[in-house]
C-alpha cells in the first residue's frame, strides 16, 4: 500500500482493484452444451430467442466429422426466421461451456422433475446448501468462484435465500507422473521428447513430476492397470498414496505393492474361515482392539481422512490379525463375526473384494445396501488403558527392541545367539515416569519438576536418591515424545516381569533363541551390564 501511495503522490501510477471473478468466455464450438439462445439477423443484429421458445434443444441431425463445429452441419437448427422482422436468419451455433451448468446444477437436483421452473424457492430453501462438495483443485479458482457468484446472483433475483452454495468443500489434489524437463528453459516437454535434447536450447532433458495431461502424454490408462491388477488394487493405491487434498505421483511399484497387500488380505481372510472354534487368552485382546479400530476408522472416514481410513482398514487390522495368529489365536467363531465388520470397513475403498469376503463369511445380500451398524467405543485418551491392550503393547514393544538388539549382537558374536536376558526396570523408575507424566498432564512448570520429584517418598531411599537426577534427565527427553497411548501404558503400572514371563515361549520362538531369562534388574546377573539402561517398557536386553 505504501508503494502505491508513493507512486500516486509522484503522479507515476495509481492503484487498482484486482477482482478474483473475471470476464468469462463461456462459448464453445462443441455439440454437448447448452445452446446459446441468440439468433443473428442481417437487419436486426443479435436477437434473443423469445422466452416462449426456450429452451433451445440440441439438434439430432448433426454430422460428427472431427472438423469444425458439428452444430453448423444441421440445417434444421441453423436456418431460422428472425423473431423481430421475420426475414431468414442464422441461429448461434456456439454452446455454453459446461461450467455454466455446473455453477448451479446442484439446485436443479433438488427439484429435478419441476416442469415449469428451474427449481422452486421452497425446495431450494429447504435442501440448500450442499452439505459436502468434492471437486478437483483446478476448479478452485474458476468453477467454484462462479458457483458462488451464480448462487448469490440467483439469491438477489429472489429465486432462493441461500448465501453460500457449499457448507463444506474438499478440493482433490492432482495426479502427477514423470515427464521430460529442461531446467534452463524451465519447460516441461511431452513424453515424445524423452531421450532427445531440448528443442529450444539443445540442452539435456531431465525428468520431473508433472500433472498428468493429454498434451504431455504422461497419462496412465486405468484400463490396462485394472486388467493387470484389478479395479480394487488401483482404487487402493489412489486412496493410500496421498491424502485427498494432496497431489500424488503415480507409481507402478506402488500399484504392485498394493496388489501384494490385496492378495495378502484375501489369503488371510480365507485362512480365517478355516479356523476351528478354539478359545485362547488372546481372543479378548482381538475383540477389544478391533472395536477400537472400527471407531478410529469411522472417525477417519467422517473427517474425509481417506488415507488414514484405508491405512486402518487394509493395513492396521491386517497387522492386528497377524499378531493375533502369532500369539496363538485361531477362534473361528470370532473370526467370522469380525470378517463381516472388516468387510464393511474395506468396502468404500475396495468394494469387489469386500463383497466376496462378506459372502464367504455368511453375510446376506450385498454390503452396499447394509447399514454400517458400528457402535463407537469411547476411546478417551485421558482415561486408563484397558490392561488387555496394555499387555500386548508392552509385549510388542519389547519384542521390537529385542529384534533390534539381536541384529547388533549378531555383528559381535561369533555364532548365532542362543539366549537372551531381559532385565526389567526397577520399581522406582516406574514411579519416576508416572510422576513425570502426572506433572506434565497437570501443567506443572517442568523447569521446577526436579524439586517436586525429590520430595516424593520413592526418592527418599539412599541408593535411589543419587540415581534419580540422571534418570530424570533421560525421562524428561521422552515425556514430550510419548503418544497418549504410550503414556497410558506407562501409567498403568502393569507387572512387566509377569507379562514377559507368561509370553516366554512366544519370545523364544519369535527371537529364535533356546533360552529366555526375564527378571527385575538387580535380582539376577547383570548380563552385558544392561541393568542401568532398563526403563519402563524399555528393558535392558543382552544376547549370548
């Protein structure tokens, strides 16, 4: 603004208003479109078609030759009399750009069978505005602006009383693919130039990600991908590759990866249907975990977080079931009831395989006409975690850490390790972690946390008191990194020694070692001097 004022004071320039809505070239030399209701007369000029002759109907005797405007090939449409003077005249052959119709079509939808009006005032006021509108990002600066313009113009004409056409809007990102690119010229070339020099500067062409377009030729035909991988695989890739609002790069390897996942899901579902009705302790975990997954999926879908929804339905639930199997679960009755709901979760992204799974599991009719019927689970992150879930989270975490440590150990041992010793953190470290979480969640000024911690009873033991400051320094770094679920697990104060001892045979099989030793740090041999590194959910682990 200061620059404009300086230029104006010097009489060197002046400010001007830039409008987002600009003059709009609506005419097209195409057949499909609304005919522009104008008749050209040599005497009268451009004459509007009389209102009683509207709408102008597209002719059905046109010739589509691929050259010129097809409308000009229809003599019955082209040749008319002037509405004013009656002499022979010529009808306008251009049609309106389809954006004209897409600027208000949603209002016609609400009263589509009205023979007299475009829509009634009462219907528009009752149904409008549109609850949710999804469109391409390339429309954001043209089509959507004109949709707002038309809505407000029709409101001012008294046809309805709605101010804005859309309550919620989602603009989809573009699908990109590689295309030849010249950096010095900053020009993206058609794929036909791939392997050639730049036609402008003769420089070497590299590659860049560019919007798929017919002009560049960097498009991927969905038919060939569907024939090779199936429609569900292509749908899964598109939804999983990026959020709906983000652009995405097409990747053949990504499609291949999704195809492998689809096959893995299908094979697991078929295997689940062969399970006997064998109860196991892990059944309760699967039932509880799956209810949470359904709630998470429902929340993701309602917020149009489609990538998160697909991640849950096609990957997280699958991973949960693999864990359930590894932990000895194979309850056929539980599996069949779960499959029916899992198929519903998969259906929006991959409807074909979901319908197959639904039918195989005994579902009646089609999922497409079934109510969802999901009861939301109150997954309040501030409440105590279910001990059944916490137990498996601890076990999964320790197993992951043990695998990482085994990889390190194998570099230093001459032979494959045959035993692993897992030392669980002393009780006072658990108290320290829980105290830190308590202070953080109660908005305690953390710079003064050390003084508060040292006043707690568990720090008064002589041998412990000297170790607390060093341990707190390490825990303090983790406090802000832990997720709400991780904090709740740590607050649960479960007996880690008991959890791991009960899973000793499982750990032995998963880690491929003959011997698994589990005890509280300080109550057994400090193998590898790992006791001092033991913290809640992060035990000291050593291999021999």
